[in-house]
C-alpha cells in the first residue's frame, strides 16, 4: 500500500478515466491495482462492460467506493432519472458533468448562459434526491468576457451547483487554478489533480495530448500550493486524473508526491 489515503485530512481518490485502457482489457485486475495503490475512493461512469451487480461486487472486494459519477450534458437534460438511479446504485454523493458539447468549438456568453441554466436546474433537482451536482472545468470557460472570463460569469451565477476544479485544464486554458481557489473559495467542491509538462503552451479549446500529463509535482502547476489551499477551504475529495499513456507508472509516483506533502 502506497499511502494512507488522506493528505491533510483530505481523501485522495482516482478518476477511473485514468485507467480507461486497462479497464477495457481487464476490470478485476485494474480494480485490484487501484486497491494495491491504497486508494479507496473513485470517480467514474457506468460498470465498464460488466453487469452492474458484478462491478459493484468487485468494488466492494477491493475496498473501493464510487463517490462520484460522470454524466453527459445531454443526459442531464433528457435522462436525469437514469443518472440519479446510477448514482443511488453506487451510493455516490456527487454527479459531475465533464464538459459541454461545442459545435466547431463555439463557446461564448450565449452557450455559457445556457449551460448555467441547465446546471442550476439540474442541481436543484439533484438536491431533492440528496445528491450534489458539480461542473468540471475544461479550459474553454476561461475565454475573455466583460473584462473577466466566462468562468467568472458561471461562478457568479452558480446557485444550485458548484465546480470540480481540474487544475490541468484550468491552467491549460489560461487561468491560475490556485488563484481561482482563493477567489471563489465557496464555489469549488472537488478537485482533479494532474500536472502539465514543462514547455507546453496551452489554449482554451479544451483539447490537449494526453501525454502532456506528467507526474504530480514535476510539471508547471503548483500542486503543493493547490493542495494546501484546498485543505484551507475544506475541499473533501481530490481525484488524481492522469490521461497519459503511462498512467500506471505515473500514478504511484504522484501518490508518493502527495504523501510527501504531509
């Protein structure tokens, strides 16, 4: 076991997308590997090709708890009952939307207002079921708007939802994730921790090569400062998300880095 699962009394979990290729090949072995790393909290979507009962049994066998599930934007609009059913089945607390569809990468105030409207409506309905809705920053929200950014508009108008700050996409999109945590301490509920390779210049398209993800603490992003600030403002879960082709090698090293921060 690599760590005790708590850094600064916070839970360090894993976004299962990090092991998407491994999960396609062998779900039981992949979940056993996560258990070996000492992780007990995960965020994911569905049952990865297995019957739900079988997948849930494997989670239990490996001492893994699905605390958050991912839901697509269209499902939030048209299939929310199914999303709620899945969350309840896992005993999850959070429902996260990872991005909003953008035709030809179009994202301006009109699209932002529509997303906020959907998210506030969704968040209100989920609260009635004891669930929390969060939107995951993906980079394009940091386009300029009215001497600020479109994310500022989202944060200022988020009534029934909060945010999962993906520190990679935030910095890649041109913003400072640590400064955002300080600016909006009540707006962030969850974190995605990943680091950006030195020398890589970002953009606000929400697209990047997965191998620009490096071991936490070895890239451009102030992971230590972010983790400390997250403790200060009371963020409960921080999920490592490593989109690189070498995630099984990098994740244990990232865990050791986080453990060194204690």
